[in-house]
C-alpha cells in the first residue's frame, strides 16, 4: 500500500510538473504545509495517548482492588473516602481522555486549515499569473493542478467527527461519576468503655442443617477466645452471626448490652486485603489519622522497625507482594487497632503462616486490650495456657470448653 501510494505520488508529481513547472512547484510547497501537523503533532498525540492509557490503567487497577476489599471497606465505613479517591482517579483518567480528544481535534483542525490554505494558495497564484500573463498559466492548468481537493473534504469530515466525540465524552463524564453519599451511621448510644460480649441461647441452621444449638457464652472485655473444631462444624458461620451477615433463628448477641454494629468489630480473615499503595494508605483507607497514630498502631504489631526507616511510606506492592504473609496479617491488625474496635474477630489468620510466625503473631494479639475471638486449627497449647486464653471447640452445635 505504501509503495503504491509513493509511486502514485511520484507519477502525479511528474504529471503536474509537466503541465506548468512554476505553478506545480508552488502547489507542492503549499501541499507540504499540510504535512506539518503530522510531523509536529504526532509526538504530542503520542504523549497525550500514553498519559491517558496510564491513567486508565491506574483507575482500573484501583477498581479491582476496591472490589476485592469491599468487605473491609464496609467494615471500617471507609466507603465515602475510598469512593472519593477512586473517583478522583476516574476523573483524572476522563480528563486525560478529554485532553487527548481535544488535542486530536486541534490536530485535525490545523491539518484541515492547512489543507485549505494549500489549495487556495496555488489557486490564488494561478489566477494572478494568468491575470498578468506569466508562465503561460491557463484556467485548465489551474483546474488540473487543483484536482487533489478531495482530501480537504475528508479532513473536514474527520474534524466534525472529533468535535462530536468531545461532546460525547462530556456527557459520559457527567453520567459516570458516582454520587458519594455519606454512609448511614446508626444513632445508637455509645458503647461502654469495656463492653462485655454476651451470647444467649443462640441457634442457627442452614435450612435443615443445624449449626448452632442453643449456644450461650459470655466474654468479659479483653478476654481472648480460641475457637477450634473440625472443618465444616460452623466456626465461620458463628462469626458471620456475630457480624450480622447471618441472622440467627433464635437467641441474641449483644456487646455492651446493645446489638453489635459494624464499627464495634474488626473482622480479619486469612485473605487479608493489602492494596498497591503505601503502608500509610493501607492503614488509613483515606480516612483521617495522624502519622503519630499510624506509627503507634504499627508499634503495637511490631511493624514499625521492619519496613525501612520510613515504614509509613513503604510501598506494599500489588496485592502486598513487598510484604511477607505475617507482615500482611500484622498490617491488617494494625488497621483494626487504629480504629480502636473493641472486638477483634480473626478467622484462621495464621493458616498461611509457619509455626514461628504464628506464635509471634499470637504473642502480639494476646497483649492487646481488645476482646478477641480467634478461629484456628493450629495452635501451641503451651502458648495459649501461658496467656490464659479460653480455648473452646465447636462440636455438634455446642461450644465445649477445652481449656481456660
Ligand atoms: N451459605 C450456606 N448455605 C448452606 N450451607 C452452608 C453455607 N455456608 C456454609 N454452609 C455449611 O455449614 C457448615 C459450616 O460451615 P462453616 O461455618 O464455613 O464451617 P467452618 O468454618 O467451621 O469450617 C458446613 O457444612 C458448610 O457446608
Ligand atoms: Mg471456616
């Protein structure tokens, strides 16, 4: 295709030069004008296009992370803040897209303008030469030389298309930006400073499959409970009842004599959510905390010394790839401690850790003031005895005391 066009160009150049040398040279100089935008505008368009593509990638990456962390974002009522920062990325990406479109339009506009100039220029010269009788210019010479005018029409058509594209993205921008409404916070009385967790006659079944059968349990503030039991006995179901993800058929669960609300607990699982940002951003979730508070929470989980000299600005990497499994879990716990949740619910958080790291993590959580319910399969009997952990098992719908 390229060779074909090149030959066609050379052939037509010979043809026009033969018709009238001087006017042909003038037409070609003017024609060269219309190539200028693509020489100088190409690099500009490439830059704008790269900028938009990077912004878009960053927005899509962020969206993926937010979807993966939706439970935690909800748990910490960070929807508004996370939505805002995600939306900023979207707006950034849309602005880059609009700017790319504007540049494309500008580019097309200049190309079109120069195409018009390159057509009118030789025409004016031709008419002038004919008028004063120079270079044997006739009307038919001029008409033949100007027969390449179709490119002007096609450029004009593109310019109109780009112009409507800009208008379209404007409408898109208006439609796509979500409305970051505040999350409803129930207006119940504040919790007592050391609330007791009380479970009374709790029964739960999935259809006919009984999981909990009249379970009662009372944990004073600060108690550490280890819940073990065979797979499928209902341990995770129990935590889902505590966090209102499931509704019991019978019985009650209260913390400080009130229904448990989302901001009473932190729920941490084996699949900890660490997103591609700094430790600071991972802790705050774009909510307001001072650096001092952040460092305090890192200290509580022994993470203040491990992550470079400046742990708050340490980059966690995609899915936290710059952190070890134990560090990720400790970061998740620091995120909960920062928000002073009185109840920590931990579902197999040591499942992916080796014994040494599991024991280390437990030594940290056993020193915390909060009430803690931890589900675990592997544990160190000596460690739980030394820390006066209450060890219970779920067996056939009943909670049975093992130790403590
Ligand atoms: N949404 C559900 N619907 C029906 N049965 C379920 C559902 N979730 C879990 N189960 C069943 O309930 C039992 C307890 O599950 P789970 O609480 O996850 O156990 P554990 O955490 O102790 O391993 C299992 O037999 C499981 O198959
Ligand atoms: Mg489970």
